C-alpha cells in the first residue's frame, strides 16, 4: 500500500515537473506521504468531510505570529517574515505528501513567491483549487489578514493527507504573495498558465479573512453553484449568511474570475461596521468594525474569533470534499 502510493506520487510528480518547467515554476519537491492514520483511502463526499481541528489551525496562527515577532513584526512582501512563513507552510505540505512548487515573481523591486501544492491523483482536467494570501501588510503580523485563510487551507490540506483522500477531481492549494500590493502574486500565477491550463481549473475558492474578532458569515456570490455549497453548509449549522459585498475584486479570486474561472469563497469581515441587525443574528458588537485591527499592528494571534475560524475552516473542508467527488 505504502509502496504503491509512493510510486504513484513520483509518477505524478514527474509529470508535474514537466508542466512546471513550462510554467516557469521552480522544480517541485516530491516527498512520500507519511504513514497513514487509517488503513483505508477515502473517497470524498459531503457526508465524509472531516471536522477540522481548530486547535491545529490556531497552532499555525501561533507560528505566523512567532515568525512576525522574529522578523520585525510583519510577514509582508519583500521582508524576511514572508519567505519564512512560506517555508513553514511548504515544510508541512512536503511532509504530508503534497507536490509543492515555489513560483517567483518581482514586485516593487523585491522577489515575491507563490506556493502551489498539488495532491497527487484525481482528474487534472477538472482541478478544484483553494487559495489564500500569505503576505501581511507592513504594519503588522497579519494573523487574521490573511494568516487565517492561509492556516485554514493548510489544515484542510493536511486533512486531505490524513484521510488519504482519493478524489475524482484533482486538488490544488495556493498561497499567494504580494496580495496587499494589488493581487500581484495571484495575477502572476493566473498569467503564467496557458489557456489550456486555465481551462483545467474548474473552480477556485478564496479565503481571505475567516477569523474576524467581531465576526460575520459572508459568502461570495460569484458562481451560483459554489455559493450554494457554502450556503448549504451554514444552513445545516443554522447560521445565517449574507452575500459578501465589502470587497468585490479586492482579493485573489479576481484574477481567476477575470480569466473565466468559476470562483467562490468565504469572508468574516474587515473594516466595515457591523449593523445592529448583523449583531442580532451573529452576536458580537454593533457599531464596531468586523475587524478593528484590519491592516494594523494589533492584527495578532489574539485578533481571532475561534468560533468563526472553526466554522469557516470546516466549511472549506465540506466544499472541497463535495466539489472533488
Ligand atoms: N482583500 C483584503 C480585504 C478585504 C476587504 N474586503 C474583502 C472582501 C472579500 C475578501 C477580502 C476582502 C485584504 O487583503 O486587505
Ligand atoms: Zn489586507
Ligand atoms: Zn487579505
């Protein structure tokens, strides 16, 4: 079983290496998956989607905080904390059996990096991709923006590995650089794909701020089918949602959408003010921003609501398990 998996991984890795060279990506790192936590491989479905341990997501956020603390207080493009964050995420994915690639670009005179992680297997002509931006602003550690989305998709990727998932569709995860400078990394990634490669991405799901301390539950209303997957999940939990209207085009889904790829995503709110009606249905404080530390030095590991972080991360897993089946 283990041998078979290893051989399969290397074959897909070799195929990806050829594709990566065409795309100008650095050579991918391929590692065998660690020992399985269960002996059977799982076929994903909405019914088998795992509960993602929020403690693990919080542990990644603690690491991002420590990385910022050790690197001048931020994880911004062009600063050491960015690349250190990327190396942390990449290390976890490599050890879990993902095929990872680091894509370099230049912005404002500094080198930026995207991290792309492919789970070996599945139909690559129907790729389901989830992404988040890994850079903070210069002003702070960016734990909610967007450590939260970065940690949420990381822990979901690790759950794919733990479950030894055998999805019908191919699964890909992306951590983008320089979002805060104008979606630079995600634009670079989409631009680097040929028309044929773009056509293979059947959906892109974006997670930029999913742990806001005065939270809301916003669902992107771009692709109706993707919007429905998330709404169905929150309906099951009896949590009301609203359509995300705070930032159309303000995050990494925009380049994918512009390229004609169906997009969706979740958002727990940034600098807009929570209304009394929203406080009534979601709790928290009316008249206060969803994230009063948005783009500030106080966007630290204490700037997170664990409940919304847990629900939105579970929703990521639910969506991927359903869409990849
Ligand atoms: N792009 C984010 C903040 C942001 C504001 N509104 C939205 C809506 C949907 C996603 C993200 C956002 C940032 O990185 O600053
Ligand atoms: Zn931001
Ligand atoms: Zn953001």
